[in-house]
C-alpha cells in the first residue's frame, strides 16, 4: 500500500514538472497553504512539502530547500490546467470538504 501511495505521489510530481511554464488564466481554487494529510505526510516528505494557492498562482513547495515552483493555473471541471502558451497539460484535481485531491493525493488547508 505504501508503494502505491509513493507511486501516485511520484506520478503527480512528474506530471507537475512537465508543465512548469506559466500561462495566462484565472484560478478557481480557494487561496491558502495545503499540506499532505497525516497518512501521506511521511511519503510526501521526499517529494512535495506543500501546495500554496494565491489567486491564479499554484506553487509547489519542495522539502529540504523550502523553495518552490510557481505556475499559473486554471481549475475547471475537476482538472488543473497548466499551459506554456503552446501546449496544455491537465492533472486530475478535486476540491471538496476543504481537501484538495491532487492526482489522488489529499492535501488539507493549514493555517
């Protein structure tokens, strides 16, 4: 089960890094800092520390350095879309009950 969680997280990270160029567009998700839920916290330590949403900016914060990559995004019909102006890639995403489900990984809003 841990291998499946790690695999899902790795796939999400790989997909995210393939679309790291910014685009124009509006956001669609509530602003805030989101951290992996307790059950994913240990696995996520090596890949994603947090997600920060501010307007139409989607930032992934990495462990160890605390630095992140910010891209413009648009959330529509359960999909996060990132575009570099030429190509667009989408990642499955759902926001319900104050939890951001990004590529099957739950992130909850923190203070």
